[in-house]
């Protein structure tokens, strides 16, 4: 089992950048694929990005390609989401999740953080 805690959210102007962090507990962190998802008010939770246990494979939602970068540091039990060229439509609560499958479906991730709010002003 692994517990994850997100940080790094905040208010940023359109075109700006933020880096989210996800700190995981447990010595088995290296066993897990990690994903970022987001949920805006009134909308369903959507996939943002995922990274395999060793960092060799990454996946992004189409609207994030070229703007967002997911990475991980297994020595620090941490996953990052670098977000550049932010748009108002990126405003949402961003969640970090851990699972044994490298996937883009939230149902493949049994362990979730509480989320961190990202607000992009126009």
C-alpha cells in the first residue's frame, strides 16, 4: 500500500507555469506506476499524465502534450508534474494516484491523494 500527498498548486496567470509534486510513502513506491488526473467543477475526473515505475514510459492527454511534463525521482519517492503555458481551462483540482498498471484510466489507480487546487486566471 502507498499513500500520496500532492503539493504545489496555486493561482497563476494564463501563460504561466507551476510544478506539482506528489510525495509517496512506503518502500514499495518503485513498484507503482503514477498518474496525474484533474477534476474541474461540474466535470468528470480526467486523465492528465502517467509515468511507468521506472520512468521510461510516459503518457499524456492530447490537450497536455507539449505543455505538461511528468517525471519521477524514485530515490525521493516523488512524482512531478511540470505545467507550462497554462490556460484558464486548466483550472481544476489535480490529483496524484498510484497503481500497479501504467494506464490512463482512474479505475487502474487504487491509491489517491487529496488533491491540490490549480487556478489559472485570464
